[in-house]
């Protein structure tokens, strides 16, 4: 018999102007998007953290806009994953964790979007040690060694297949 799984459903972001009308009521100010979004979904991926580490005040405003039961999936910044090729500086990690720490305990997971140029041994283990999930962008990163390392950390891999026919594969 398998254990019960908590399933949450959300989107990659919530702050899209083209959602006004179809999802958000017309004339809704952008400052109200997350509050309204959280009435429908209970999880959102914070894609913007990939591009820049937001100041703690921004993170606090996200935290305070949603109910206690709401969760966030924060994406590790590209300065760590791509620019430093998974060899992050202590300063970059500290700055990200200090900022995202304002969301505790609402951070459900950290997402690591891996660049296609990395290989399995390119520092991934160091970063995965502090992550609970990652998203791969290339098959070369996922092998039995990486799978075991993620398994030790209760991590999950989701790969969006490159061909339309392959679909999405998720492994836990």
C-alpha cells in the first residue's frame, strides 16, 4: 500500500497582463494578481527569481498576499545555475537564501533549471544538496549516479521532452 501524496496545482508565474479578462477581472491592478491567483490555485512557481534575486521586501509582500496554506516553488537564480555553471559563490547562495527565507514556511520546493552544457559531474551534487527538486534541460545530466544523489535528498526530476511525441516524463 502506498502512502498518500499531497498534490498541489499551480502555474509558472501569476503576473501576466494577458490573463486580465480571461482569468483576472478587467481593470484588476497588477498588485492584486497574486491575491486573486491564490483563491484559485495553491501553488505558484516564482520564475522571476531565476532572472534576479528579489529584495526581501518583495518576498514579504508575496508572502503576505496569500493564505497560510499557499505554497511557492522558487527557482534558483541563473547566476548560480548557468553563469557560474553550478559552482555558486557563497555570496550568491547566501543572498538568494536570505531573500527567499522571507517566504518560510511557504516554500514548497526549490527548482533548479539546469543549462544544457552541464555534465553530470559539474557541481550538481553541491547544489542539489540544498534542493528538493530540479528541472533538467538535457538528458546527459540524468543518469544512475545523479538519480541516486537526488533520491538521497527526496528530489524529483521532470524533463519536458524535446520532441512533441515524447511528452513529459517525471521520476521520483
